[in-house]
């Protein structure tokens, strides 16, 4: 049976990056170092402790450092997730008027899924901002493709729907270039019928 060096290296790397391994090393080395002399003599490890004291010290030091690095990387990952979440949420306050109109359709229809054509630039922009995502590649040219709203965006918009309010200046801009709630421009011949 041949040993695959790549698998062995991967196993070693995963084992050494596991906090359980370093916790075990710390739990074995620290008591052996810190055990009072009478207790060490009673357990019969006094001679071993004296012989291997430098190695036990190095093991305790390395295990402590590895556990601190592991804990630090966990804190850094948590902080990065928090910052990313904050940036995504702040993106809701920087929406264009047309994006607000498109997203308000989700709230008005009380649905997580709406259908848009793939050439809908507004929906594609919201996918780029990670507010919407293409739920399935199964769609058609008539009805479009399903775009779902991200759960965090759905929750935030339901809690604070005023984010989608359009300012008077934006309302005037939308009157000049009207769009339907699917984000598509309304042709002039449809506008004349609406009046």
C-alpha cells in the first residue's frame, strides 16, 4: 500500500490547525510542568519531568501560541463577516430610484420571488449588490427568470420599508423616465393610455 504524500501533508496540516490538538498538548504539558514536586514524586513523573522540562516548556509555549492564533483568526473572521454585513445593509440606503421601485414590488406582492428577464439591468445591478440572487437557471423568454431577495434584505426592508421611499427629486426623475414595477421603461404609447 503506497502512501500518498499529498494526502499525508493535508492530514498533517488539518491536524495541526485543529484547536483540539493544541488544547490536548497544552493540557498534557502544563500540568506536567506546574505539578508540585511532592505530587510529581507521588505519581512517579518527577524524573521524567526534569528530563523533558525543556520540551514540555516548548510544547506548552507552542500550544498556547497556536490556540491564541486560532482564537485570533476566529475573531478576525467574525469581524470581517460583521463588516461585510454592515456594508451590504448600508447599500440599502444608497439605492437608485429605479432600484427602489423594483424592490418595492417584492414588499407590495409579499413575495420573496419575482420574475425578470435576464437583460433587466436593474435586477442585474441588485444581484451585483448582493440584494437579489438568481434563484434558478430555469426560466423562459416570456415570463423571465426567478430572482429572489436575500433573506437579510427581506427582513431589513420589512422592518424599515421607508428605505424604499422615493424623494421628490427622484419622483420627478421617474416621471420623466417612467418605469414599471419590473424596472422596465414604459413606452410612450402606454403612457398616453394611462393618462
